[in-house]
């Protein structure tokens, strides 16, 4: 028997000429030349491909071939463990791009999640997962270093769902097609089943089984059984429609597709004349897979790869040796594109073309920026144009990367590609907006037609009849009026229930949100520029209570400067409660911070800064209410409608939902997390956590 190798050449030398093995051929092809996590992913497909071949072999007449295949399987598993260890060691020496702040839309972008969940093949990654009643309602984000609790909060904020979990995810070392979730917290029912379904809806088919552990004990397991070979002679029903096999075929082509995407990106970076049509083709293949059209995606990819190879090989031959793939160590980024570590690409700054492109870009971006701000407000996040929104975020990220690299030729090209996408998105969003504007007008007519003493009841009935989409997208002034009318005669339990329904969906007034995003960006930029935040992060456990409070004070001072509010002081108290971090009291205008080690020290740097800006955001809300009541914010002011929302949600001037308790009541509930004041503060705190200050 010849020495077993993970190569097509070895396999072609031992298999019978009449034996067809397309899956194994593709798996071995993807292993050859792969490195790092790509090699881990490629090796993970080999055992499944071998299993398909062995099912058709005879145990007696083809025992030598079966022995060869068993040896190949063992070799693949052995090499998979080595590759995973090597990739993990390599990753540990790098400061990866996860240290950069990640916009919320990107956190939940399918490409971002898919890329990061692949890292689970070589080591643990952190995750946050919010569970809905349907897989498409769920929200999953995966991050190599992000704080799991922060990721979970982001998932809840993004989706509006209350049921959620977080922890670490990693591929099973003995079965790389199984994803193991180690929850950080108590068990959450239905995680394995819903996550497996959610991954499929997102076109992420790397894992066929999900196991859930709590404190090392398995609590749930879903999937995997259909992948096992059936017992000889036993008839079984088909596992599902033909789509299941198509899905498996697409999964086996994933390494080839990802390599194709990388090559197209190289061509784009070099402004290759065929880069644009090639990008359309790979996006089309990706869209087909994302939509569940796996057979179409596989067929198109098979036709596409030979054509791409000709173009890419010619491109490589025409490049100077130092710029070709493989012309330098694999772990060093080329000068022609952004480093994997997030460092700017090296682009000639004094090039005349770059200088002219910079001027043209600045003029172009001044026109595009307002459109981008309008498009990305949460009020214009519609399911019907979700993919278009994701595409805008992707292109905008590329623009930012090009600007950071001082490559204004590329930035200008991308900006010009982005503008028509924005125009089309805003046109479609306006059509969606019109539906909810009409709904708002109808509600206003209903309220106007009722007698004054009945309007509260009408508002209650209307609120209870609204769908989740209607609540989320109604004009802010209409939601505010419903709450105002219910409040006039006092808050009865049934009116509180109707108000809680209005609070069940997160929303920010779009005009307010644009201002708030700009303020938040200024705040984070100020914090990132201050080296004291890195010192505090690196030495958090060693700092004194006074030093920890001092860095929190710095954070809220920067926040006050960015938001244009008065600065305040921090006072401390001590309570042995690991979940009690602090609060803001407008009566004395101070932030109250729990200095007990269980909360402040053990909670960590991220939680402390989150607490500071979260509670200070409540101060900002209170100051907006004060200005509203003093007549300093009037109708027509872009802050007016949101300030009114905060007022109607205030503990003294409106109805505020307290945190959920074991015994439900009219004043408590999960709406605590999504009501206007808490939603805004949580967005503020989560943004600072995502910024990873001091890293």
C-alpha cells in the first residue's frame, strides 16, 4: 500500500477507474495549497466525503480500498488538529481586526458572522444570540474577542428580542462539523434547535450539529443524525427534499468560493478592468446561496471558477514579483491592500492622481454623507430591503478602509458605486415609509373623531391592535400622541398594558438618531485618543477604587463635551451585589456607582465604562426633558419628538416599565429593556463596549 496522502494524485492512484467520487475530489482539491483556518475548514469536509464513498463499497471485495479510506480519514483528522493548533498559535501573535469598533449593522451582517464563526474551527470565539419564534427573527453575532455579555446585549438591541444567551463557541475537536456552545449563564431552552435553523437561513452550513453546554454538562443537542450512514439493509425515508443534498454540495464548494472571493477582491484592489463584472458574479452566487438556491449557486460557481482562473493567472503573471500572492510570507500583508490587522495600506501620498482623487472624493462624499445618514437610521430598517441595506454597509466599510489607507482613487471609485445604491434604497424606503405615514394619519383621524373623554380608550384600543412592524415604523409623533391620550385620565392597568405594547419595539426618532450617532462618534473618538483608557484596561484589577471611578469620570466628561450637556460628579455606595453597577438620579444630578468589588472590580473595565455612559445618557435624556418643558426645544426642532418620547417614558412625567420580576405586574416586564429611555442608554453603552477602548 502506497503512503497515504491528502492529495488528489494519491487518491487517483488507488481508487478503481469506475468509482466516481466528486465530493472527495473537491475536498482534496480544497486541502491542497490551503493554509490556516482555510486548511482547517477544508480538512473538516474530508471525513464526510469519505463516508459517502464508503457507503457504496463492498466490505469483502473492496476491503483494501476501505482500509485506504480509513487511513485517509485518520490522517485528515490528525492534520486537522495540527492545522487548528497552528492557526490558533498564529492568531495569538496578532492583534486582529476585531479590536476595531464594529458598527451594529456589520455585527449582524451574514458575511461578518460567517467569517467569524469559521474561526470556531481553530479555537473558541465569543457569541451573543437572541432567540425569536422563527429562525429568521433571531439575531446572532460572533466575535473573536468581544465581551459575550456585550454581544448578547447587542443582539437583543438589534432584534428587539428578550430571550437571549451568550458564551463561547468552538468546533468539536473530534467532529469538526459539530459546534459546541458553552453558555455563560443559566440554561436557555431551544438554543440548539433555533441556532441550527438560523444558521441555515443565513446560508451558513459549516456545522451540521449544535451542542449546548452549561458548566460542562450538555443540556441540548440538535442535528447530526442525518449525516450518519444507515445500517445495511435498513430502508429509511429520505432526509428531506433535494435541497438538502444541494445544500451539502454547496457546503463542499465553500472553500473554492471563498478563495474566488479573495481573488476578486485582489482584482478590485488593483482596479482590474474586469473586477466589476466579476464582483457582480460572485455576489450573484452568494445571493443565490443566501436565498437557499444552493443548486444554482453550485452550478454557477463551477462555470465561474475556470473563467476566473484564466483572468487571475494572467493578472498574477503581470504583477511584479513582490506583489504576487506567494511573493512574500503568508503572514505579512502586501503593500497594495489593507493589512489583516487593520493597518492602513501603503499608498503613495504624493501621487498627483491621489491628490486629485482626494479633492474629488471630498466633494463626492459631502453629497453622499447625508444620504448615508438617512438610509441607515433604524426607522428605515425594513425587511423587504434588508439585503440592500447590508450591501450599503459593506460598500461603506470598504470606503472607510480606503480612506484610512489614503487610497482616494479607490475611495472615490467605491463612493461612486455607493451613491446609486443609496438613491435606490432611499426610494424604496420612502415607499415603505409612506405606508406607515398613511397608518399614522388614519390613527390621528380616529383620535380626532372621538370625544375628549374617550380618546384615552381609543388610543388604548388602537395601540393593542398594532402589529410589531407598525409600532416600529409609525411616525414618532403618532406614537407619542397615543401615549399622551392614554395618560390624560391616569394610568390604569389596561392602559399600562397598551403602553407596554408600544414599548415592546425599539425605536428612535430618525432626526434625533442622526444627531445622536454624530455625538456618539465624537465621544468615542475622544476616548480612543486618551491613553489613560488603555492603562485602566490593562491594570483594572490593580487599580484602587478611586482610580477606577476617576476613569469613569473621564468617560462621562468626554460624553458631556460631545453631547453638549453639563458635566456631573460621581458618588459611590457599596452593595455586595454583582449585578448592581449603579444608577443616575436626576434629583441630585449625580451618577451613583457601586464601588463594591463584586460589581466595580470584578465587573471589569468594559462594564464600568458601559455603566458610566449608560447612566449619563439618562442624564442627557433628563436634560432634554427639562429643555422641552422650559420651551427651549420647540416643535420643528430635530430633538423635539424624541425628547417628548423620553418625557412620556419618564418615571415622574409618564409611564416607565420597571425590570421584570418573578411575579408579573402592570408596572414590570421585559419592555423595560426596549422602552425609549433604556433603549437609548443601552445603544450608547453598547457602542462604547464595541469600540474596545484601550485595545
